[in-house]
């Protein structure tokens, strides 16, 4: 037979429901297997306090135990220890005249308490302290957490958006991508995990920002190639440039060349504090796609009269 549950929890038989719950929280936290990996003694102690709380923390079971109708293991007794409770009707026992005060206890759920303390225990694995099945001491707990990876377009990560994700059990949910999402960031969707007797677990969605056709990442900064006409590169001019936040107009300086970078402040990715990096437009001087006789004649004249040797830029 198990030890007296009141002694196991270290509380008196007149303890209130809050006092019982508080004692269990303290002992469960101290002896939880996740807190004491590989410690068999702590695990055994955790099982005992859990079983004790299963009796004393439940209003109906506590009444039955105090009346001698069940023992410390929760089994029905034969006759209830002579009709006087577990202490034989002695003064001071619940069945005697010792003046114990009575109280109506709210129902207490082990899974709820441990879920609050450990967030589902051992990663929500079925059969473990945080699993959906049994766990230590035979109590039911919340469902297992589920994890998934969501590939997100770079622009959606910057601007926010919605994506639908499918789980292996056939469920689909819509995920709201927060504005300024980061690569590797994990979103918690409460109650979207596997079902359990004490309620469903949570879903954890890891964001993976995918490569973009236009923008290249350099830390929190972005770089893009921006084609410009040769005459805008020579004379300077205005060109339209795409950004994750929409198109903007850039001023190309005179005598610009391929490789010249123009900075657009605060148009890059967000860091952990929400501060955005910059977007750099790398100019690419571009000739017309179709042959131009006038341009060819000008180039021929320049080659004869003003030759120069381009230098490689590091």
C-alpha cells in the first residue's frame, strides 16, 4: 500500500485545496524527470507525489479517502476500516471528533498543473511527462506539441502575410506571418497541436526565408542589381527601382559605372529588435538590346580619338 498521501505531500489533513496544490507544485518541480535527467530516485519521488496528489487534489477522491472508502492507491476498501475512516474513528481523525474543519475542493487536474509548469513536459512526447498518454503516475495530460517548418518568401517575411500549412494528420491551418519575421524564428500556435484529455498541445512553426530572384541577403542588408541605360550612367538621371515595400525613384549620379552602389536606408530585413537593415542597388550599365548605328559610330570615334584601358575594381 502506498504511503499516506498527506504525508507524501507534506501537508496536514486540514490543508486547503490551495495549500495542497502549492505543495504539489513545489515537489513536482523539484523532482520532475526533466529537471533531474537520469535520476531514478527523483523520478520515483515524482511518481509518488503525483499519485498522492491524484488522491488529495481531487475533491471526490479526498472525501472517499478521508471516509475510509478508498486506500492511498485509490482502491476501494472492504468496509472502510471498521467504519471510522483510515484512523479507525480516533479523535482528531476525519471520522472522529477532533474538530477538523471541512472544505469543498475544486477539481484539480495533474495535466493542467504540469502543463503550466513545464509547457507539456518532455517536448510533448507521448508516454513521457508531457505526452498525450499516461505519463508518470498514470495521469492524463495535454496532447503532444507538433513542429513544422514553413518556407516563406523574403518579401512576405518583411511585409507580413498569411500562409496555409498542412500537418501529417491531414489538418491544415492558416499561419499569420508577422511583419519583420526572421529566418529561424519560431511561431507558437496555442492549442493547434495533437489532442489530449486535458486539452490539445501547441504547434511550433519555424520560419525559413527562401532565396529571392531579385534581392540577395548580406546579413540584415539586401543587395540587388539595377540595370541603367548608358546615357543615365554618363549624364546622370532618374530611374525606378523595386524594393520590398514598393517601387521608388533613385537618382543616378553622373559618371556612374557598373558596380556603383546606391543605398536605400531601412529597406532591408529586420533584426531581433525590429530594426531594419538597408537595401543596396548595384548599378549595371546596360546597352540597348538592338544594334544602334548611331551609337556604334559614336563608339568607333571614341575608340580612335579617346581610347582608355578600364581597370578592374576589387
